[in-house]
C-alpha cells in the first residue's frame, strides 16, 4: 500500500522557488533517505510532508488521506528533529507521552506506550530525568521514543544524527536501521551524509536546487546515476570528470576526444550522440588503474599527493593538459583510489587508465548517455 | 610589579572591576538603608537635634489611619499591576505575527516607555479632566456626564493605577517580544507535530520557554507597584483628603512637607521590609532552577 504520495508540489518563499515539481510515491515500510547539498530543499520537503510548512500548490496524501491542508498533529506523522527539540521542563516520560496526552488518550494507554518505547530504546532508567541530565545519544533516543509512542503512519527524521560525534553516529545508524526492521513503519530521513544515505536507505531521493534529480536504490544510484549531479554527489572520493568532444559516431558508438590528444570510444550508448557534441566523461576513482597498460584510455601523470587511509590509498595525479573539472580538491588533478596500501613517491611518474565500459558519458546538459552498468542484486 | 600582577590577576581584576559598583551600592543603598532604620527611632525635623523615641514612631504609625489607607492603596496597586505581565504577553503574542507593517505597530506600542512617567501622569490628568478631557468627550458622546475620577476618593487610586499601567504593560510587552524572538522553532514544530495548538501550545510549549522573561516581568512589576510614587505626586498629590496616598508617597510627604524625618523613616523601613520579603522569595525561586541546571 502506498504510504506517502506527493503530487506536483511547488513551494515558493516570496520570489524563491524552493521546491519544484516534486512527485514522489513512497510504499508502506520503505526507508527513504533524501540527500542533497545544503539549500537543496530536502529539509523543506520534509517539513511540507510534516505540515510544518505549507505548499504553494500540489497535493499530499498519507495512507490514502489527503493531508495537504491538515495540521501536523492530524497527519499521522511523527518527527525527530536535528536539535532533538525535547520539552526542557518535562521529564523523559512526559516528553514521550506528550503527543498522546494532547490526543486525550487514557492514562493507562499513555503509560503503556511510553513503557514500550522506553523498552525498545533502553530508556527505562531515564524516564524520570529531564533532558538536561541526559547525554546527546540519550536525548536523541528520547526524541525517537516520542515519535514511537504516537504510533504514526510515517516517521520523519530531519538530520537526526548530525549533532552526535562520529562513534555515536555509527551506533545510532545501526540502531535506527534495526528499529526500522522492528517497527516496519515508513520512514523518511533527511541527511547530507551520503554514508547514512547509502547504508540506511531502501531508496534514495537525490535533491538539487529544489528539484528531484533521481530516485532509486542506493546501489542503483551509485552505479547508474541519471545525470552528472547524482554521479558527482554520491561517492567519496568524488567521481573524476573530464571534458571532451564527440569526434566520430557510428550507430550507438561514439568516439570522444579529450585534451592532450587522448580519446576513447563508448559503445552501446543509451541514446545516440552527434558529432561535435560537447560531453563529459566520468570515471570513479576506484575504477582508475595505476598501471594503465592495456586500458581503453591511458595517460601519464605525476603523483602530487598520496593519502594512506589504512586499508586503501588515494593518489592525486596531475596529468598535465588533461584536467578534471569540479573535483573535491578544487584542482584539475585525478583522484585514484587503490584498494590496498602501496607507496608512491611525490612527483613520481605513473601511467593510469580505465576501460570505456567502466566510465560514464554525460551530455552538455548533464544527462547520462553511457550504457547502464550491471548492479549486483542484493 | 608585573610579576605580582601576573600571579594575583585572577582575583585582582574582578575585584577592581566590582569595586566602583560595590562602593556606590555600599554608600547609596546599604549605608542609606541602615541610616534610615536608625533615623526611624528618633524624632527629627531634618535640621535640629535628633531625639531618641525608640519605637514610638512605629507605634504611632500602626495607629495612623492614613498608614492603612496607603497600605490598602499599595495592595490595589499591586493587584492591578499584576495585570501588566499577562496583558503584555497577550499584546506580544498579538504583535509577534509575520505581517507587513507590524514593526510600525510595535514601535507605537513602545511609545509610553519613551515618555517620562511624569508626562504620562500629566497626560492622564488631562484625559480624566471632567471639563475638557478625552473621557468627558467620550461620555458626552453618549450624552452622559463624566465622573471627576481624580476628585472621587473611591475611584482616584484606580484611575492613577490605570495611568501607571500603560507604561508598565508596554514594558512587559517589550520583555515578552524579546522572549518570543528567542523561542525555539523546532520546539514549536515538535509541539505542532504532537498535536498541541491554542491554549495547550501556549501553556505547555511556549510559556515554559518564557519562564525567565516572565520572572523578570513579574519582579519589575511588583517592585514598580510597591515603589509607585511619581504618578501619585503628579496626578493627585495623595488627594483628595489623602485617599490616594501610597506608602512611598506618604513617606515623602511626611518627611519633606511635614518635617517628620523620623516618622518618614519608619514608613520607609516598613516598605523596605515588604520589599525585602518579596525579593528574598523572588531570588529563591529564580535561583533554584539555575542551580538545578548547573
């Protein structure tokens, strides 16, 4: 059954168009993660689902009911805020029971719901404490507990882990995934952290400038990004992008030439290319090989910097005329990720390369036209 | 020198900063208070010799019907002034809307704060004037005759308090507006998600966040009611027949006009005790949550 349906939602703040043509359908029990850079509208979209923000136009349905004009409390949702937003003057018990109290439920029912939530979240010892006496992780759990007691149709999370330190974040991530499996409820989760998105989501929604760029399973999005934005946003270190030009086409094949006299042929394109088109080649750092011999596309470069991350090595390679665009480092160097530890001398010459079937090809507008990659089925 | 300063800086710097304030407070407040209590045991015209009378001033005070009039009027002031915080809050909630032009509205409400209270007193004296005042115009509009509020011993205190309430409400309004600005948007959001709206929202989510501001508003209002003096002086001089005096005004009147500094000091001491009791209660309530959260 469809849990949340969003139809043609638009949101304007004065002259600012914050949400553009949002259409999204979420099935019951899904864990949907909305990601995007700051200001992309992901939090705004979550708040419009919650009813904390109104939409300028469009419709929203939750569990089949039209909730577009309903107050947050009447939508069958519960929300966990980044700042926890616990009522500071209430005990943990009162915080968790507040929603039911507002709904005028009998005291026995409230007690039972609070006890159940406290059991799930291991908060039994903290029930009589006030938020100030709790640690960050405990406060976050109380906020989640407050959501659970309302037994909502949909849980909404607004960057709930960003105020926690790294270790606690990993722990809470696992706990939240477990909780989702236990409750089987629909959850919509906003984050800017792509690790959270990749690990927790059943589907990821990538937003950019108020628009949905792509919706899909994490591995699907990682392997087959619909466009240059999604390709660049998911994956760390970031995909390498190189500008090129279509110099020759035949059927669904196209030869792309880049600076420095390099070139590569893409076969079985998803849509045909035209000679003279400006395109962008994308290649993930882990698909670049340091010993480029035998690759479809090979070039020489100099090692600029090497980062040893314990189980992998990241090498930044300067390939002279052949520069990358829009890289994390803000320079034109290539990022190469190697799955083991190997020493590299700075300024040493290396030969690197990749195969065309591992690379992506994007049009000038950023649309992906290279053939879809196989995705491991889970 | 520099070595001495370096090693003692931790306590010397704060001491030096506190010293001017402490000196001033010590002389103007502490010394003056002690002196006042001391003077209250004497019969003194303010110029000549002081004559020890023990508790006679107090005995006379507690037999003085005027003292009870003042005390009753102070209670009226206190009671009516308690309207200022809720009225200020209500206005603040009303003015705290994201509507264009609200800034102008807010500044209009601040106006009485800019006026000296003497001015407010004079303005209201005119408003109440039975011959040309705004009130008489209003009554005249309905074909009625306005009562001479300031010459009526039953209405006079209420009329003065209403005038004094105007700037007091504005003051509370400013405090609450500042407090409303600092409300946590997420907390309000959490409240809305939990289904709180209207009164429950105000009571369970908004007001707890205004706790500190409310306490300040309450304290300033109580102290303002107890030390009220200027409005009475300007509007009625305690009249008619002393029916609108308050303790502070009676003290002033006895000391300055009747040259009875000992008696005035006794009134001041009683007022001091009332204030001290309130402030002690206030500080206890205010400091308790601060200690808890520390």
